[in-house]
């Protein structure tokens, strides 16, 4: 006769059990946020040095795929500054910036399009699809999605750098309704001259969040969030407080234009803007679906 099956249960070690319970607690903590944001639209800008790390890119792809799978309408906007810098250096073409914006002549614009539309965009689309999502790559030129005019900085024309004037989001609504994740490279078009323009990805994401009535705008940056007067990262800040810190010189450099994007989005109806370190794996999920978060949320009022 055959031996009866062994139905004894092997209890996990205390350490393993504690780890499993912590994972379960995190899932339970996320539940009210998942219920609250299901069906809502969230615009996520992904760029900076995270674009150089394959493990971080794969983690990001899994995060947005999970968000889409629980009903959140995710729109991804990406930059590609490090890749553009790398190719310009290889071609011995100098980079120049004015007010944080890349001065863009015709040759630099050609290279920016090559990198953003031909390299970074299909790479992100592929990673999302490898993670089980359905993604469609677009640029702001497609369907006249991002219409723009030339931007000036301190009265200087800095070339083919765009300032968004109009968003035609009809295509995005169709893609979101069909369950796709739009992945948008920050290149726009001037409908009067038909020239393509290089748009800062933060500004492009902010414009898309405003015009698509997004619930949230997430700017994934190269720092863990906004630092207050004591040098520590703050978990939440109002527009008024952030503006005071800018005037006082507490906030300087590249964080200022990011906050200006946040202010504009909030004043246009976006509920919250989140500033995160894009180089932290799963920072997007930790910020949106846990009580403490891992970055800084910017809100309109105290």
C-alpha cells in the first residue's frame, strides 16, 4: 500500500513570518489609495539619471503597469537629457544652457529628436510591455498633441525650445479608455511654422496634467524631494510656503522650474504634485500608496 500523503504544515521561521506580515500590511495600507484613485488619471514624468539605469527603468515599468492594471489611467512623459548629452559629446557638439533650458540649434534639435523619439521612447514602451502592460509610444508631434511656440529666456531666443500653448488630448483619451499606457517624448510642434521644438519634460508633463484634468502629477527627479530651511526633506508643502522659501533663497537651482510647473498645475485644478527620487526602486508606488510616502507632495493650500 502507498503511504498516505504528508499533510503536516511546516511553519516558517519567525523572521520569514515577520517579513511576510510586513508585506501583507503594506498591501492593506495601499487598499484605500487603490480604491480612491481607480479610474483617475495620473501623469508621471520620468527622466534624469534614472534613465541610465536598466534596473530602475524595469522597476518603473512594473510600477506603471501595476497602476494601469488596478484601473489608474497612467500617462508617462519622458525626457532624455543624459542620453542627449552623451551623443552630443560623442559628436563633439558643445552643450549650452540658459535658465536651465538647453539652447537648441537645428543640429541639436535633430539629435534630440533622434534620442527622444528613436531611442528612449521605444525602450520605455518595450520595458512596459515586457512587464505585462500595453503601451503606445508617441511624441508631442503625433496628432498635434503638444502644440508650442518658441520660448525666450530673459528676452533671448534660445533656438528650438518650446513652450506649450495647446494640448490636443483626444488621442490620449482613446488610448486610456482602451487600457493602453501612452508614453510621450517631450517634442512638440509649432502649428504656424511647422517646426519641431524641444520641450522640457517637466513643462510638458505639467501641461498634459492640466489639460487632461489629471488627479495627480508626479515629477520623478534626481533628488529625494524638496528640502526645507533645516536641510531636511519635507513630506508636504503648500504653494505659499514653497514660494516663501524661493524668495528667501532656501530653494535654488533646478528645483525652482520644477516647482513652477507644480504651481501651474495645482492652480489649474490638479489635486497634488509629487516630487520623487526617480533612482529609488518603486518610489512611485511607495509615494502614492503608503501613508508616509517617500518624496514631497506639493498642495495648493496649507
